[in-house]
C-alpha cells in the first residue's frame, strides 16, 4: 500500500484523551521504555476517540497532544496517530485539526457501510493524506459471521481488500488463528462487485447499528472515562 504501510507502527503505549501533559511527564520520568523495535517504530496513539469533546480536549493547553510530542522528542515513539470505533464524525474532527497525523485506526468491515460508516466518510480522507491506515473489527465483533450469510474468511477478505495498510483481527483461540492464516494464504483482492455482494447480504442485519455495538453502546468505551481540561503542565 505504498508509503502508508511504512507508517504502521506498534502502539507500545497509549496517550489516552483522558490524560494531560503532567500525567505523561510522570510516566516518562518513571522510565517509559524507549523505542527499541527498529525498523518497526513505537507509536503514541490516542486511544478510542469516543466523545465529541475529545478532539478539542486533546489540543487544549498542556493536553495530550503536547504529551505525545514530548514522548516523540524523548525517543519514546516516532509516529503519532489515533484510534476509535464510536463515530466517524469524531475521526473527521481529529483530521480537521491543524496537525500532521501519521496514522489512524478504525473499524472496517462489510457491515460498516450501512451505519455511521468509517469506510465512506473517513477512509477516503485517510487515503488522500497517505496515512497509515489500520483497519480493525473485520468481523464486527464476530457479529457478521454469526448472521450465517457470510463466512469469517469472506469478512477478512473484504477488510483486506480495502485500501488499508493492515487489517487487525483478534485471534483469541487457535481456531481463529488458523482461520486468519488461511484467509491470508487464500487472499485474492475482491472486485467491487464481490464487495458489494457481501454488503448486500448483510444489509438485513444492520438494525440501526445493533450488529456493531462498539458504535452504539458504552460497553467498549474507555474506562475510566476522560476528564475535562484544564490540564496541569
């Protein structure tokens, strides 16, 4: 995927939107591990942008963006990005900030285009900016294959056929690991028609976002929740 692939980084620690510069200074002074994973760099990431206020809070005085830049300056990371699965509008708000992001992470699967779609709203802008694009939840928290109209392999092939640098899937069991490995071995880029066919099969199961609970419930949100500024230096 060109330069985007070179910008994918291991998120060795997370700069949550719930912290400010003071908290990160404490973490750094306690010996936060420097990046020792060349050529794959560590990446400070703002984890789970899930509230409309988060983009503004991150850029407040002494906010988390200053913390991320401090970490990069001290060799604790090279690239800076953010993640989230709640609402694509929050990702767009982050991209609207006057900041040169390196990467982002978002849910990309065959259910997503039907409800609060990251694929439709965020992915084109990320491609345009040549960002590192990390797709997650390719099976929509297992809800897509549970419908019985698509297989796990089809879900993975859909996600990997999008213009992403990497598609992340959880492998909590040996069976899921084997499925993921077999899907990669058998991967052939899906055509636009094949991708639309998968989306069409899943349309009856959208149900106002019920099949993507990370968008519609608080069960997947940050805990503890973010606290508002002002932040201490």
